């Protein structure tokens, strides 16, 4: 069942005066969420490894009348903590206060038995899907703490709530995502103004889904744009009662 209140729709200024950082913002769900946040007034910081694609999203936001976005080219395969700390220092120097952090970037890895998974693929999936989340959140926590009310959303998956064969490192990484969310939410519950939740998008017509299910009819799944209200709601002040929840965008 959807966690959105009945009949809830974001107002045109739902995220006005908020700054939201979205990882994996160049494509798929990340792109759709970034555009949706900008549409309702947010200043969006677009993080991804393909600067050209980020610039395309930047242009789309401007054409739609949104505020000028920030472009942050960062390859999340890097495990060097100083890269993440340097980003935090740059944002601090620019007087940025973060009202929202959307961890959306993920890689699928190899769809095969765990015993047949290559160590290189395992390491990449765990780094991008788990370790970079830890490193980025750790570095940006001071900027999130400064906001009156801030929200951290971790993109989960159904295979991170019930394991399935042939989902390998990806499923393990999403179980880790859920665990990280629960621990961080419990640590931050006393602060009251920083909330942390996970959100499972469900089956969505994205490049990753089409890769995972090549025989599936893509149009049988909703587009990322059809589901963005769920992210906007969690980033808005309307969701302040939600903390440490494992949520789903589809039934």
C-alpha cells in the first residue's frame, strides 16, 4: 500500500527554498526525481559520473523554468574518502545547506550465481551501492545537520527485502542498504530534524530493469516520472513523521 496520503499532490512550491542532492541524476529514476524536485521549487545538485548527461538534465531543468542546478561529476566507484570530503568542503565554501539527499545511484553487476560472481564485479557493486552511500553521507552530514528539517532517502529494491537467486551482489547490496538505513535512522532519531527512510521503486521502465529482464515488455512497467511524487513527498516537510521506514512506491 502506498504511504502517500490520500489525494496528496505536491504544490508548485512544495520544495521551495530547499536544496536537494540526487546521485545517479543523469538517467532513469535519478533524472526523473531531479526534474520533479526542480519543478516544485528545489535547487537540485546533480551528481553522476557522466558530466555530459548531467548537463543535459541541467538544460532540461532550465527549459522547464526551474532554478539553476548544480553539476557534480563524481565517479562513485572511487573508495577514496578524501574525494567525498573535498565535495563537502566545496559545498560548505559555497554556503550550501542540504535539505535532502537522495541516494539513487546503483549498478546491477552480474546476474549469476554467487559462486560464479567475479570478485571485480562484486567489489564494484558493493562500492557503488553501499560504500559510496556511507562515504557520501558521512561527508555531507554536517550540511544536512544545518538544515531545519532534512531528509535522506536510500533507494532500495524488492530483492533487498527478500533474496532471490541470480541477483547476487546487487541483492546483497540492497540488504546492506536497508540495514544502513535502519542503523542511521536509529542513531538520528534523537535529533528529530534529520529523517532517514528507504524506498523501493518496484518494477520501473528503466535501462537497469530492461537489462535485468530483457524478455519483459518494457511498457508493462510505469515510467520513472509516474512515481516521482513518492520522492517529493519524502523530501517535503509533509513527511516529518516518517523515520526509519522501509517504504514502497508500488503495491
